[in-house]
């Protein structure tokens, strides 16, 4: 307990100490974002348990337990690298797109991404081709991305339009955009079970509402039957919006400002 006594006797905390704490906090936060939704979470819990057991064995003078943990530590590191190689590789690939780094390039690519999404929605609506496009904001969508077909390609009109062409294997699923890239397509989303959702709404609209009920993502839906464009946010659906209105809403939402709740639509036209 000597270290605790020394810590309590420390004089004052200066600006450099606060900077040190802030940097470590940011690094830990980014690490937690990287492992969220992966098997590394269980690995982290196990590692935390072993570390706690190590300090407990020192405090209680459990020599055998302490000796075993100290000697196994080196082998555990190599075992983690071998067993979790795919997760480590995926985490490192996601690090460059983490929110801390993505902030510096968001202004550069957000307008282009929005324009491609709006043009795609307008074109598909004119052809009455159904589509569901989801744009990630602050809350990650990794669980849904990993359940789809990985693309990891820049957002372009040609790519989005080809994904939702009738007959395409990815036509019925959702395309998820993270930053300026289409991370995956053919993704399955949770359907809303809210009693307030109209029965005539189709699967795409229910999926858009269901997903946005759980997080702050933005979902754009194009109806096959009516050729109308809808925008889902916060579990509410605004139906029949124009391309210009969609562009304005996306610019407000993806520009770092959270949009207001969508007005409820009382239209009764059937959607799919």
C-alpha cells in the first residue's frame, strides 16, 4: 500500500498532469470504440480479471497464484495475437476511420457524400426502384455492418445505384455508409414493433424506423410502389420529401448538428 500513501501525499495537480490524464482518457475511449461489438470485449474482461487477481494475490500474499500469473503473462500476449488476429486487423483498419480522426476530414467529404446519396435517391425514386440507405452518425453500426456484405468503397452514385438494381443480390438489404465510405450492403436491420407504425408500411420503412429507434443513424428509404423518398430519424418517419429537402436535412444532420425530431406524417399511401 506504499504507492497509495505516496499518491495521497502528492502536493498539487498541475496543468501537465491534467493534460496527461486527458490524453490517456482519449486513448482508452478510442480503444473501447475499436473493440466494441467484437470478441475483444470478452478478452478485455478476462484480462481485467487477471490483472485484478494479480494485485489481489500480492496484497493477500498468495505466492503461488502470483507466480502463475507472472509466468503466464508473456504466453498470454502471444496467444491473444494468434487467436484474435482477424479482430486486431479489423480494429486497426477501423482506427483510421475513428471519430477522433474522421473529424478532420469530415468537412472535406460530407458535402460530396450527401450529394451522391441525394442524387441516388432521386434517380431510384424516378425509376421506382426500392432502396434503403443508412448513414452512421455518433453511435456505431458495426454489428449491422458485419452482418452484411463488406464493400469498403468510396460513396459514389454509380456504386449505390448498382447495389439497388433489381435482381442484384444486395437489392433487398440496406447499404450502410460510415464517413465517406459504403462499408457494407445487404445488411439486415431490426424491424420496428412499435404499435404506432402503420400496417401498410413495407419492410424497408419498418427497418428504417426500427434502426433509428435504437440509435442516432439517418435512414433514407425509396419506395418501389410510389417512388417517394422518406427520411427516418429518431424512430420517426418523414414521407414524401423532395430531393432538395433531403439535401438540406442531411447537410444539417451530418454537419455536426443534430436535427430536430421529424414531423409525423399522416399520409395513408401504401409503401413497400
